[in-house]
C-alpha cells in the first residue's frame, strides 16, 4: 500500500514538473528555443496564421497586376539589400486600419489604411524594412512560442494528430501577440541599416510614426498600438540615420499603382 502511494506521489510530482515545463518554462525560454525550430514548422505555422489573418479582413486582398508588380519590385530591392537570405512574402489587405504586421514563416502584411496614410514611398519602405526586421529575427515565431508554447510543445512530443491543433494554436497566438520594446528597437535598427544599404534615409519612417501617433482620427486603430512609439525609438532612428544618397525606391508610376491597388475594394 505504501509503495503504491509512493509511486502515485512520484507520478504526480513528475506530472507537475512536466506541466510546469510546458506551461511556464517553454514560453519563458522562447528566445532560446526559436533558433532550433525548423523553418518548415515555422512556415506551417505561418500558413495557418495567413488564413486566420485574411479571415479577419473581409475586404480581402488588394491585388492588381500593376500594384502587385510595384510592391514586388520594392520588396525585392529591400530583400536583395538585406545582406542575408530573407524569405518574405508581402501582401496588402483591404482595411482602413493603418497597420502592418509580420507573422511566422515570413508572412508580411500591409493594410490599405497604412498605404493611404503614407505620403511617400520612403515611408512605406521604412515600415516594410521594419517588418522585415521582425522576420529576420523570427519575432513572430518567438511570440507564438511565448503565447502558444505549451500546445506547440505537446504537439511536437505527441506527433501529427496533436500537432495540427498545436500549430493552429500557435498561429492564433502569433496573431494576437505584441512584440516587446526590445523587439521593436531591434526591428528599427534593422530598418535603419537596411535603408542605408539602398541609399535611403530612415527619417521618413520616424516622421510617419510621429504623424500617425498624433492623428486623433487614427488613434483607435493606430499602427502604434502594435508598434508603441516612444521618444527613445524616435531618437534611435534619428541618431543612426544617414542622408539619402541612392535613387528613389519606387518610380512615380509604381507609387500610384500601389496606392490604387485597393480601389474598388470594400473594408
């Protein structure tokens, strides 16, 4: 009898230890775990998150041949200058919310409201470079591990049957996750360096963030809710900025095509 109780107690302690590992330790160690997650799993999470993201915007994707080509040229120029392979796919979704976000697997989205709030291609390029920073640092995956790490870990342990549900949980977690201040600063640093490589100033990014944060009409849906603005962020961008020396990132025709790609779409 005593042996049975001892074994039961040992099992309970082990179960509690496993639960603590899964529910607390894994999310806490997300920064260390993320580099070891296979890119194939990262992309699977991103594919599920992509469907979830698009479902949240009933206006659908903004897509015209001219607008897609213009955005593709801008994204390709930034990717080519990134200094390391950067597997990124950029889409525009029809929503008046001025926002942009990156999900696991290299999925990057700009919303119609962001493009229509921008005054120049350099402002859009700055935001896009910032999101590319989140992709390069795998911030979306780390956020998914932090918020959905328990289910994701169990899925990896118990295999595909549970893994499908785990990936869906991680995908939903990545959609609702907020990046840390450090994540945002590092993405800003990435953007400043990337823009310098293509000979463009990061000042328009700081100006865009400042303008949107000051617009009372946009505060309820602001880009800054997901990317909190601070004096430190603006000072950091200004400190590391270099004057524009390169050719414009978009031709005027491409800029018009991108801005009109959502015409006729509902939100």
